[in-house]
């Protein structure tokens, strides 16, 4: 196919497709290695070996181990954020319930907990790593949720005076004491029924609280 410039773009599309495929393979391999071995134990050479390709491709795509880590972290959490983006026209009680389910599934996986512990240990020596993890992981989740709550407030489906504070309260309520215990080795055994119960009761309490505040005002 030729554009008006006379350049034949048919030669570029396959290369772009192959480049994206290489990127996705690297992200998948990086996610697995980071989750299995933590940030410190993760080897760039092992990631490349699993994904195929070369070190030069990895550095060209992501710049550094930190850059790859951030990209893999965002790809790993993207499913949680997608629930909010795709839920703009759905009832908040459904969207928040599914978000709570997703957070529990994501955070309390043994592999994810190992990664968080390794980042916490490394952050004392490398504060930048801790900052990157917080900004691109938990902080972004709260920002995405705050934006969703603001959009629902503007539509009139819920009343939220401070979306950012409300987002922090909701995620804190969902993860709660389970998170503290899990980080120091008391990992909760959560089956589907218990996960759903936690997600539902947190959602109901949160929305009931918002309605109560709106009525008082």
C-alpha cells in the first residue's frame, strides 16, 4: 500500500508488529522473573533468555532494568485499571465490586507479595526503586480510582466531595489488615467465596458511607 508521499508502508507494518511482539515477550518474561525472584534476584540476562532476542533490544525498548521493571509492573496491573476505564457507564456498585476482587487477586498472590517484600528491602539502598513502585503501582491505582469517582460524581450517580481521599479509603478498606499481615509472613488463605464477601462488604460500606455524607450535607 502506498500513501500519497509515494512511500510504500507495507514494509513498515510487519516490522512494527514484530517489534510489538518482541516487546510483549520481554514484558511477559520480565513479569515472571521479577515475580519469581524479586527485583534484586531478577537477572536481565535471564529475562532475555526467556523472551528471546538480545540485550541491545531490551535496552533500546526499556533503557534499563528499572525501566523494564516499571513497564512490567504497569502491564501486570493494567487489568485492574481497565476495570475502571471500561466501567464508566456501568453501576458503581458493580465496578467497585469487581475492582475490589481484582485488587485482592493481584495483591495477595504469593509471587506479588514476594516482589513487594524484595522492593521494600531494596528501597532502603535504592529509594528511587521504592518511589517508582509506589508511583506506577499503588499511587496510580488510587489516581485511576479517584478519576473514576470524580466522573461518577459529575454524572450524579454518586456524591464524592474528595475523590482522592475516598479512593485511598476504599483501597485501604479492601486490603486492610490482610496486607499488613501478609507483608510480615501471615499470608491470608483467601478462597473465592471469602474474596467475594470481602469485595462486596467493602463496596457496600463505602457506597453507604458516601450516601450518608451526602444526606448530611
